[in-house]
């Protein structure tokens, strides 16, 4: 669905109009959504069930990421943004759908499927908290949440390799590479919109995160990957818990 819509967009058959975005995206009956504190603790990766839990949690993040990609496209369609803005986020949404598909395939190889385990609704709460302001959305979704993915993924890759699951490790490495691009897309548009509005990106980033993101940013940061994505440490260092 995401892939087909992205292809139609690339063909130029979809004009930028004034779309409305639903408050919540449609979701399958399963997984059951539970508060984050009720999530089972992630087990060690040594057992297949531990890896299924990891892959399931990541698939859930990617499903949310697909919805977040389309949400930014639809929700801010009437903001007078250039077509390039929509090109970028449609491409992100399409890539998130590829990630979801790869994780679903990997789950199937373990005899599992997305929906088998409960999941939490934390990511959509971030979407709701930033629905009214594009700079807040960019600050919190790509530049806090997706950047957090860059911080934690290399360690997951190492742990998967250590238990001999090179296939899952390779899948995460591919996702990691793409996600640097998503953070880069966020940083580029955040900086550009700040410039157009006469705002200093560094201060604007801190203001938006403080206002719209509950809690502190968790170090240690993957400063090298963040830097590669155009997210300088000066923006986020002061927000660490
Ligand atoms: Fe992704
Ligand atoms: Fe992403």
C-alpha cells in the first residue's frame, strides 16, 4: 500500500491538495496496544524467543514510522511547502514500508508474525503531541525518536552477531543505514524552515523538544551517526538527562 502510493506520487499523478490526516491511523486488531510500562522486558538475544521479541518490537516501530511518514505529508499539506518536502517524506514512508516487510519476513522465518506479541502506543502519542506544529513534529519524530534509533541500533547489531544471527544483524544494518537518511531529511527540513522563519535552529530545536517531548534525551549518543545525518551535538547535548 505504502509502496504503491509512493510510486503513484513519483509518477506525478497526485497533486498537493489539502488533505486531512486522521487523528489515529487504522490498525490491525492485533497486536494489542498496552501502556509502555506493561511491556514485557526484552529478553536476551540468545534464545529465538528473545530475538522474536526484538524483531516484533522493531516491526511495530516501523509500522508507526510508515504512518508517521504519511501523516507528515497529509497533515501539513496545506502549509505552502514545496513539492520537494512531500517527495522526501513520501520516500521515507516507502522506505519504512520496506523495513516493515523485511522484519515481517524475518519474523516468519522464526515461525512468528507481527501481531503475536503486545506492543505499545508511545510513538503515536508523540505524533499527537506534535500535530499542531511542523517544527515540533520534525524536532521530535526524526530528530529525537529516529535519532535515538541510531544510538541503540549498533549495539543490537553487535549482540545479534555475537549470538550468531548474522541474518538479523544484516537486516538491522540495512535499516540503520536508511535511518541515517531519515534523520538527515528531518535535519535538513528543520534547518531550512528555521532559516525561512528567521529562527536559529539550535535554539528552536531545544525549545520545541522541551515543549513537545516528555522526558530527557538518553545518552550515550551516537554522535558520529548523528553528525553524518547533519544533526550537530550542539543541538541536543543540553537536553540530555
Ligand atoms: Fe525504518
Ligand atoms: Fe525512519
